[in-house]
C-alpha cells in the first residue's frame, strides 16, 4: 500500500502539467550549438546591422526548440526553430501604441469580460513559418509593413483576489485563439 501511495505522489506533478500550462526554461547557448540549418538561416537572413544576438535552447514542458534573439532598428526580434533547425516563427516585440487601436480595443474588451483586472505585459507580432509573411520579415532586413499572422501576449490577471499570468494568442483580427497559464518560478506576486 505504501508503494502505491508513493508512486501516486511521485507521478502527480507529471499529471498536473497539462497542455494548457507553460513552464518555459531557456538555456543560453552559442550559435554553433544550434542545428546547422538554423545557423545558415540566421547567417543568411539577419540584417547587417543587427545587435546583441543571443541564442537559446528552450523547452516549455511540451516541446524543445532553439531561438535566436537580437535587436535591430530599436526593436527586439526572436527567430524560433524546431529541433531539426526548421524555422517555426519570427516574433517582433511591440508596444501597445504600435497596435492598431481597433485591434487593441477588441483584445482589451475580450480580456475585460474574462477577468476582474488585467495588465498586458508583453505583445509580440508573430509571423508563422511557411506563411506568405516570413519571407518579407527577414530577407536580409526587416519589412515593417508585413502583417502578422497572430499576436502573442503575456497578460497578468487578477480574479477574485487570485493573480495569474497567461500567454494568450490572438489572430490577426484580434480574435482569441488560445491561452496557456504561465508558471512563474520563484515569485508569486504582481503589483496592480
């Protein structure tokens, strides 16, 4: 009986990590540690005057990937690859004021109907691999006029006194697609 109880207790954390939770861990790596295909893509497609290129091996509890982050022309970019080095997406960090006002309003209306309080902490325009936009985003430079496939937001929420953080995905028109709860490591507080 003790062994059964011990087995259940050992496996409970595994069951608790369901698909709608994001526990992201990044490990700083050198460019040469990325898959060769990813290295070639980065060398051939980053603009000439990019700054602060950092590479990461990343796992979020469901999948493993590689990511290159850099700055260019005052913006922060990330280029994500799967384990084989195939491009998955390109994300560009945006400020609230850079979003179309109607799009932001639609997203905020959705959030206000679902949460007592919320704060959008981060907005990224997401350009999916294989879509018509990725070639326009990094063909040796950045095309700011390419329209994103999605918007990925990190949103802190407060409902009935409970504070949570979510990664939310909205489509190009501001329609809610999905969300994952972000599991914070050592801090469990937010200032509202």
